[in-house]
C-alpha cells in the first residue's frame, strides 16, 4: 500500500500571482498583465494579454493597478479566472 495521500492542496492549486495591469481592452475583454511565474500553467514571468473570464473584471481595473490573479487554461486559452485589486 502507498502512503501517499490523494488529497489536493487547495492553497497551492488556488494560489494567486502578483501582477500589474499594463493595458485594458474593454472591447475585446483582454487585460495585459506584467506578472510573476504562473506555476499552475507553467508560464515564466512575462508581460502578456489575457482573456478575462468575466467582463466585469475588465471594467474594474485600470492601467497601473496592482492586482492578484489566478490564470488557468480554459479550452487552450490562458484566461483570468480570478482577479483581486490590491490597495
């Protein structure tokens, strides 16, 4: 028998990455972020435009905002699934 646990690690799986909003495109629902490594999808730190899962996210942020984000691959497209503005 294996001693390994099959339990997931929610804190790790749901970790939010620090990012800075570089550009917001309301028309196409995209937010360009400068972010640290996104370990859950194997992306290194970079600046890239991401699709926002929810149109409200695009309306809540502005260029220069510091945010915490969760990005996941949805149907092969890296998509912002959670976004929290930092104060």
